[in-house]
C-alpha cells in the first residue's frame, strides 16, 4: 500500500521533469538533493537546511513551518520540493496555485520512510537512477542499524527533550522522529502515552525513569547548561541525571531522517551501549 501511495503521489506531480532553478524546503530534502548531485541547481533553501555547510551560502527563505509564499516565489524557481510538514497551509496553497511545479515529500520517521523520501526527491529532480543508488546505500546502513538494535537485550530508556523553557519539559512522544531514532539505536522511548511533542508533568518524568536524556545541540538563547538540565527538580531524580547521562546531537542529524540517519543511529547507539557493537 505504501508503494502504491507513493507512486500515485509522484505520478500526480507536475515536477517529474525536474527544473533548473530548484528551491528545497526542509533539511532532509536539501541533504538528499545534494547527495543526488543536484546542488548546482539549488537557488535557495529554508532555515533548517544547514548541511552540508556550504549550502548555507544560498538565500534563506525562512523556517519551513512559517514560510512566506511571496518570498519563495520572488526567487523565480522552476521547481519547489518541500518536506510534508511545510507550512503554514495558506502559504502552501499559494505555492501550489502559483503555476510552479511543487512537490510535497512524504514524512515517515522509519527506514522505509527514508527510502520513500529519497525516491520522491529523486523523481521530482528527474534523477531516478541516482535516487535508486542513494536509496540502496542508505538502506544498507539502516539495515545494519536495525540488526544492531535487534541484538540489544537490555534496552535503555531514552527521554528526548525538545525544549526546557521556563522549567517546563517538552518531550518527544509516540510517532515522533525522536522515537524513531531512539528505536533505530536500540533504545526505548521513555515518553509514552501521547503522540507528538508535548509538555509533560514532573510526575510523568519520574515515571518515565530515563537512563539517558537526549537533546539537540543548541547555541545562543536556546542553549542550556548541562548542570541546569541535570539539576531540574524532576530530571534530577532520574537514573539519567544521577549518572550524568546527557547526550546532545545536531538536530538535523538526529531528527532529519535523511541520508545521514545511519550515522545518527550509530552515534546514539554508541552513547547508549558503548562502541563494542558492530
């Protein structure tokens, strides 16, 4: 059914012939386009598109969930390729109606979802052979990660904290990219009973009893010192805080579910279980 749905999405797209002036919206879509060899066709990107570093030299059209349709169209693209959660909906509707080929790439934080995403981006760019090669390479890495995770017999519990503003913990629950990468690394998501990213009460943190706290590496106003995290009234009582088990990773590497996901899974596995595994 997934394959049929993806095929229908691509066949319905007006962008299959590709375009010379391409705007990619979403870090994973941009990473895929570059990995396919289409970097020279990109004329702009969104704020979350920061890898590889040289891509940041392109004009930035804003955050993927707060797009200005006028700003995107002002760059005269021949093709727009965006992650499925691009927004707001009003801006997406304007872009779809503008007469420029516009492709929304399906989002699914699973190994199969990554393969589908690569296939969709490659089809939009009219690079099916390069897409098949990249998908196969990434799938090999994901298969290794899945086998490594399956061999774990005593899974450690991981609490992903998206933000800790005002002392309120926003955690990654079921169906999130955070849960997807935790599972791929052989861990168990400690935040259950809710979907998406939500604030959770201190009591829920204590019940979750994580062995490791996982966060995105942040700078500037969003940065929080390790000591402040580990001394949080609820977190301080967890096994993770008592053992100083706090890991920070690059946000796009960790949650992007693109070509680098096997690398992210390996890094998180090593943080959880050491580097003895294969």
